[in-house]
């Protein structure tokens, strides 16, 4: 037998003992038995109210149950005052009227409590919840003021103030009975519906048993009064009704119809959580059935960090009041997830290597493609010069004349220098918006130096600016080469000047040669003039808004 069940049995035995003492006091007519019985019943109901305060979680439900307990205490106390202390008929009658306050409000509170159990704040009638108290308040107000209108009890003429046992029931009295009966019926119907165990035909009968006995007692009350021994034992309707009301509410709490914070030990024991509660000496106080046996050393280690019990279980601990709590965490899913992540990481690593290799291969392919594009472009722009070099080489092999060979070699040097510098401009100007004029200056100066090696006097000038467009740089250098190639057989002197004007870049060139060309092929915009001394003047400037 568990500690919880043993405690419940002891509590039930104590309550039964108190009730038995009160019944024996009434049965044997002990002195002041009414007072002491009331004290005992007050202690029982007050103790139950204190337990309700600690056990019930829902605020509204707790208030309703405490209100019902207060009404039962009020009912017992006014009954004691009426039978043991009241002296005048008027006081007796008014205390009798006051019975109807708890008689009307306790069933109403029961119905109100069940309303919160079933619907709560989600009900559309929640904001009208207090309307349920209007009718019983009106009814007991009429009962308390019966002497003014006698709509509840009618007394014989002349005995309205003093009171008389020869009274008759009037219309409001039957309304009170109807309200009490209606609340009882709705409560029973609700409990029958809530006490049905889901997915079965079984019903929790415990909350219905006190209501059944209370109803049976009310129906047989007059017969009980006619039997002396029953009247002595169970003739106090107030006590019986208060105890049955309390038993019914307690049964709802025990069955779980009213949420409470009791039964945690049993819940912890049968729960699926693998938990253990110990005292400060690591002696187990509460243990769930799913928990595996643990050593004290493992428990001590769990207070400082997680302890790996096996491949899929970790032990954790934390201090609590007067002890420690330990729980075993199943990390099977976490281990499986980590394994899946490890496999995924390996796959991604392999995929990453493949992607890296593909990226490197693609980069190499792009590099080669770009190089091929640039080489093709160089070959295209220097095709004519390469062809002429090839012709010069063939002629060089065929000639035996040293002067001819030297002349052919000088021409090959001039063309080779152009191919070198023009190739460099292809690389520099590719995908560039502007280039430094130093690149053009170096190209012109190197070509001029190759001319000097061929005994051709050459001077080059270029405007001192920082930047030049790639198209203008290529056009100027190509024009310079075109002039040289056109005048090369008899070229003696050349003065070349690249200028920068408001319209853009242009060039001027004066040449002294023996064989003057009529025009430059491929450069129709080039202007050619000849003076009287045989000097040739070349000029090429962009139109306004244009450029070379």
C-alpha cells in the first residue's frame, strides 16, 4: 500500500470518527450536544475549505467551492442559534427564513462551478455568467421579507408577526423548490455526462452517490422523523445536506472532474518520464517505474554535468528544496539525427570536392577560352604584318645580297616591334574603359626606337594626359604603323604627334620619303598633303562629338 493510499484511509477514518461522535451525541442527548456537534461539523467543513484553497487550481472554481463551504458554515451556525439560543417567535421565524439563503445559493454555486468545468471563458455566455445568481437572490429576498407580503408562507390572521406552525405554502415557495430541483437536475445530468469514461460505456459513479443519498434522504425525511431511532441518528436535515454537498464536491475533485494539484506522487510514479527524487543524502524518495537503477556516484556526477549512461541515455540532475531531482533523457532521436548529419556532412564533403574540382576545371577552361579569344584577336589584328614578315623571311632565304638581307631584317624588326606592342595593347585594352597614356607612349617610343635601328630618324610626341580610351589608343598606334608601312621602302624621317583636343584625340605626322603613297589603305579619314619640298603631311582628327 502506497503512502498516498494510506494517508487517504487515515483521513477517511478521521472524518468518519468525527461524524460518529456527533451522531452519538445526538442519539444519547448529551448536554450541549447541539453546540458541540455544530463545532465538530464546522471543523470538518472549515478543514475541507482550507484543503480546497490549497488544492484547486482554477480561480473561479476555487471561489465557488469556498463560497459553498461558507454557506454551509452559515447554515449550520444559524441552525444552532435557532434551536439553542433564539428566545422569541420572531427570531425563530427570521432564522428559519435565513435557511433559504444557503438552500438556494449552494445548488446555484454547484451549477455555476459545473459551467466553468465544461465551458469556461470560451463560452459565448461567459460575460453573462452572473445572471444565474439573479433568480436565487430575488427568491431569498422574497423569503426574508415574507412578513411584508406572505408570498412564500401564509400565516393565520393575527399571527403574522408572532408566527404559527399552521402556515400554508404560497407561490414563491414553489418557485424556490423549482429552482433547487432544477439546479439539482442539471447538476446530475452534467455529472452523468462528464462521468462517462471516453470510448467505453462505464461511468464514474462516485460523484453521483452523495447526490443520490441526499435526494433519497429528502424524499424519506418525513418517514425518518416518525421512526425514533432514525430520527435520533439522522434527523438533522441541515447536517445531512451539508455533508452530502461536501462529499459530492470532494468526489468530483477525487475523480478529476475538478482540476486539483493532488495525485502528483502517483502521476510521477506511473508517468513515462524516467525520473528520481532523492533527499540530501541521495536516498530515493520518489521514483518513476520507467527509471533505471542508478548509483550514488552517478547521481553526484549528474549535479555537475550530464552523465552518459549508455549510447542513447543521458542523466541530468538539479537541486530542489530538501533534495535533488534526476531525470534520464532518451537521446535516441538526437543520436540518429547526429548520425544522419554526419553522413550528410560526408556526402556534402564528397559533393564539395566534386564541385571544387568542377569549379577548378571550369575556371581553367574559362582561362583557356579567354586566352584563346585574346590570341585570336591578336592574330586577327596583326595578320597583315605576320603575312608580310613571312614574305620577308622567304625573300631573306632567297637573297644572297647582304644589303638586301639587312634591309629585309630591318623591316622584320619594325613589323615585329609593332606586333609585340600591338599585342600588349590588346591585353591592356580588353574590357577596360580607360587606360593610362603611358601604354600608348611606350608603344610609340619602342616603334620609334626600331625605326632608329633602321637608320630612320624618328621623333614622337604625345599629349600629357592621364587617361585615354582604348579605341583612341589603338587607332593612333594603328595609324602610326600604317604610315610607316606605307612609306617604309623610302622612309627617311618621320615626326609623329598625338594630340588631345576638345573633340577628342587626333594625330599629325610629317614624313620625308622617296616613294610617297597616294593614300593609306584602311584609313579613308586620313588626310594627306604634300608641300613643295616633297614632305608629306598626314592628319586625322575626329569630327565634332565623335572620336578616333
